[in-house]
């Protein structure tokens, strides 16, 4: 009898592992090429499958060593705790045409994901206010929009406190349009709902739009691009740029820089997000999760140069797909231009 029950246990264990492998392949293919058949319940189905796979990993770890399982548990707790600590990322950038400018830049809040709602945006607003920047820029993916019925755009309300105190602008990201990837949106388009809310708050949208801004000590131009995946990009308004006023190019997706018209003078600074720095960043390995962009992995976070154009990519203030992060804190970037 004991021999028989051990075999049953083994059969169940192996069946679990095989099912977990099939579930992993399904999840991998779904993330690569999302189909429409999962509809509104897509993220809930993804999460149940992920839990099933995580269970299999822990079972395997336990079979190898109990210590490995404890280590896995600690790493999991760290990954779930990290998203709740908001970090100020200070960066000095040398750009003589913009010297003296202090920019607060935040993107990828993905409000609505897990516990990140009005309190989280208030926390971001308080950090920005305390920094007293010359300019506030929001880089898209402000709402999560991954199959919830909540009005996530309402969570942006605290940002109204910045209006009148600092110049503030925003661009749309792919999540506002329904997440997904080029040509395949996974959820409904909630960009109009966010646009309505932001209009009420009096925060202007830069949708393929050039804005000329008079600051106390200089004029600057900001060009905000529509989202590459969900929107329709257009650079026509740049014909109104005098080319002598320094220009900041705000694009949710780092690939926006690849579309900059070649005949035009280069922007003085590019601000971008979308990548979350990979969201899971392992020492020595770098970003684990692909942001599905054409730009090299080097551009997943921080200050880098592309054809001599300074590009700053924020790792964002929120999370995508699951409320976890590893090796990267949620951030508000404070850019001091020297
Ligand atoms: Fe994005």
C-alpha cells in the first residue's frame, strides 16, 4: 500500500509539472501574440496561470533543498514589497542650451494596478511639489487599463494640485490605448476617458504637439509624440519650431527617437519611459523582461546617448502585468540640467 500511494504522489507531482510547463508555454505565447479570445478577463487568467507556475517552481525548489525554497520566498517578498517605496532619482545632465533647468519627470504610474490609486499619485505629487521644479512632464501609461471596470483616470486627481504652480504636460502611452503591442491592443481604448479627466484638471496633452514655453530665464519648446503602438504619430507641427529655441522631445516609447525626422535638427533632450527598466533587474543579467522595443536594452533606464542625443529613460512609478519589481525602485526623476 505505501508503495502504491508513493506512486500516486509521484504521478500527481509529474502531472503538475507537465501542466505547469504547458501553462508556461501558453502564457509565453499569449504575451508575445495576445489573442482577443481572453477578452476582459485576460489579466485575471494570466495571474491564475502565473500562480500555478510559481507553485510548480516552489515545489521543485523544495525537492532540491528546503533552503532554496526559503530563499525563493524571501525574493518573492522583496519583489512584492519594492513597488511600495517611492524613490527620488536625481540626475545631472550636461546640456548647455538647457543649463539651469530643473525638470520633474514621471511616467508609467499605471494607476489602478494593485494598490496604486489616489494615495499613490498624492505621494508622487508631494515629492514633486517639495522639489519645486521649473517644469513637470508626465510620460504616459498614467493608467493601467488591464481589464478593470474602475475609473482609473480619477486616480490622477491629485495632479491638479500642481497646476498653476508649475508648467505641466503629459503624453499618452500604450496602456491608455489598451496596452498590447503594435497593432494589437488587448483592452479597450480609455485614452478619451483620461483626456477628459486631464482636461478637467487643466493639464495639457501633447499629442503630436509642439508647445513653446516661457520660463523666467528662457524660452523652451516641448514636442510630445502620440503613443507609437496605440496612437498615430505625426511630426508635422515641428515645422513651427524655429530650431534656435532648445527643444525637449517627450515620447512614451523610447523607439519614438527612431522616428524623429532625419532632415530636422536633433532635439536637445529626449525623455521617455515605457520600459520600467525591465521591471525585474538581476545583478549581472540586467533587465529580465523585454519591453518589446527596437532600441537596445541599454536604453531601458537612465541617461544614454543615441547619435549624440541625450535620452533619459525613467524606470517608472508603477508596475505592469503584476505588482512586482526587483532591483529597481519606483521613481520620480529630478533632472538638473547643467
Ligand atoms: Fe508603455
